[in-house]
C-alpha cells in the first residue's frame, strides 16, 4: 500500500494567524486515491527543525508532501532545509529562472530569484493546469503554502499516486460505546477490516458512529452484516446500504 | 517562554473521516495565553508510533497535549502507549473507577473500566465545568478526542499555562512579495520582532499581509512605523492602528 506524510511548514500556522487548509484538503485527496496517510506534522520556519523532521520522516513513507516556505522572503527556508537534510547543495534552476524572468520582466528583483533555487538533483514536473513546475526531490514533493496553488500543483501530479481505493461503510448507533466495545473488537478480529468507533455527545441522531473499512468491498459488507445481525434493532439508527469507495 | 506541542491520535483524522477541530481550537487558545506552540503532530492509533512520538517530543517542550484514544474501544490505545513510553505500568485509578461506577450504575460493562486506567504516577485534576478529571502525567495532558469534552477539559486547566501575551500588528500591501523582501529582512534584523509575510492570490484587497510580532507592544509599533515610512503610500492598502494582544 502506498504511504504518505504531510509536513506543514510555517510559524503562521502554529501561531494560529493562518489556519491550515492544505493538510485538511490533501488528506481527502490522498484517501480518494487509495494512499495511506501515515502522519501530518506542523513545524516552524526553522531550518534545524525542518531538517530533523525530513530526515526522520522521508525514509518511513513512500511520499512526503511539504507545504510552505518556498517564497522570496526571509522566512522561506524550505529549499535550503531540504538540501541540508539530504546533504546536497542548493543550485539555481535555469528553467525556473527563465520562468521567473519571463513572468516578472523588468519588475524582477534579486529576491525573486530565490524561487529558482532547488536542491541539486531536483526534477521539475510540468503540465496540467499549472504555470510553474512542481518541485520533486527524491521522495519529496515541495509544494507552496498558498492553498489555491497547493491544490493546483497537487492535482497536476495526483494521478501518479493512485493506488486502488478504500471501501467504507458506516453504521450509526444509539448505543453506549463501552457496551458495544466487545462486539467491535470481535468484528475486527474476525474479518479483514479496520473498525473505528466515534462517540458523539452533541445533538446528532446517533451516539456512536461505527466505521468498517478495507481495500475491497466484500469484507466490509460481510463485517457490516455480522454487526447488524448482532445488534438489537432498536440500537441501529441507520446504516450505509453497502460499502462505497471512501474519500 | 512556555512552549507546547499537540499530538492528535486517531486513524479517523488521517483517513479524513473526521476533520481535526481540537488542534485548530487549541492553537488559538495557547496563543491567547502566551504559550509558544512548537509542533502539531497527527498520528495513527498504533502503540509503537505513539510511544516513539511521545518519547521524542515530551523532552523538547514544557507541555504536551494529546487528543484522542482514551475511550473504551479496541482503538483507544493512548493510555497504554503513554505508560510504555515512560516505562511505567498502567494502573486502575480508584477515583476514576468510582466516577464510572456512579455514572453507569447497572449499565456498567467491563470495557467502561478501561477508562479508569492511567499510567502510574498520574495526577487527576478536578474542578471547573468538567465532570471528569483531567489526566495529567509528567508534562503530558491527556485529553479526549470529542471536541466538546476536549475544550471543556482544557478550559478547566487553562489558567495554569498563562505566560504573558504576544503583540501583533498587520500591514496589508498591494505590492509584490519579492519586491518588499529586502525591507522585511532589514526590519527583522533591526527590531526585536518577528516579521511574517503572507501572499494572497484570491480576490482580497491586498496581495501581501505583513505581520509584526513580539512579546511587547513597543517594538512592534516601532517596527511598523519604520515599515510604513519605508513604503510608497500607494502600496499600503491598510494597517492596524497599533499593536494588539494576539490570539
């Protein structure tokens, strides 16, 4: 199963000045593509912290998506941190420099050219709806923090991550979570599925949402049937009709 | 300066079945209390992963807030993971057991009593609006994932984290971020402030929001005055009148 992690880089996220939209969005996209997201990390604009995090995380998953820190200002430190993490120099990309020169023309400032810098060994991926290439270095996909651009860039490369689908079926219960716990444990042990249990204390029509998931529909439906059979009818508020692709 | 980290535990967050509300909310609360949030991590319900994360993170900040994994079902693994991370046994708390027995009475099931288990050495904090104590172990605050309870529990202990305030002033520019980058860099070097720069590409009235922050108002206002003096008037869309407490 293809696995991924997301690294959000930016003091503005940790201080609450800007609320994350990128991880929230990418989580859903990865799910729909069948990729297992293993971790989301939000860290400050500090090279030491970024370097440590990338070194630790990159070997543990197939793909790491970074968000933020790639603009022209003093707090944009992702590129140099990626290079430092993997022991390669930062080099200026002639292709990115040409794009910047064409875009800014006589308005070009030296700081703009920082956006042409990449870790040595970077692959630039062009195509789709995007005007600027996606920066790909080893198993890292270095994306900008501005949500509209983050999304457009991911969508331009999304197809290469497709890896089957997850199938999901939810059962909504008017029951106490502790009372159904043994049943859920037995379900997870008996079928090749992942069972989740999510209590609610607000005004929803149910007190517990049970989710049953797997990489195929058949075990999900078999487990759901077993669950529904085992529960008193009055505890079942409603249930999905059948397993459906998640995401 | 008091520092903190947030650890969100739950497969449902990484699969996008449930969107995080707790870190988003706590980020703002910590900011208002003057606490510097250093990291937010979202990890799955897997003891090995939780143990590694807590061992690594706990020594690096003053306080770690965990969210999730403390209910009665098979996927609630936070307590045993905390105990394993710090090499202590899980013990049943007589106080929590008494609360559970009083609450559930004849509806009590064996799985409910899992919620009375804590790492040995845990302190229970009662008071405020909460019916159940907050579980405090070393520098960890073990909070539940259900947002309403998460918030009530944090609010019951919030005052003990208060540590001054951050002061913030924003300046909104119709300018290119790369063109103002040297000015922002000089500002950060000259004043004891943190300068942030956030480009927008949507229909907002400005193209860049510059933020100036510090632990006191005076340096923020001095830096803002210097910035406003240095910019052509037509580039300044609007600016906060004065530094104000952030959060």
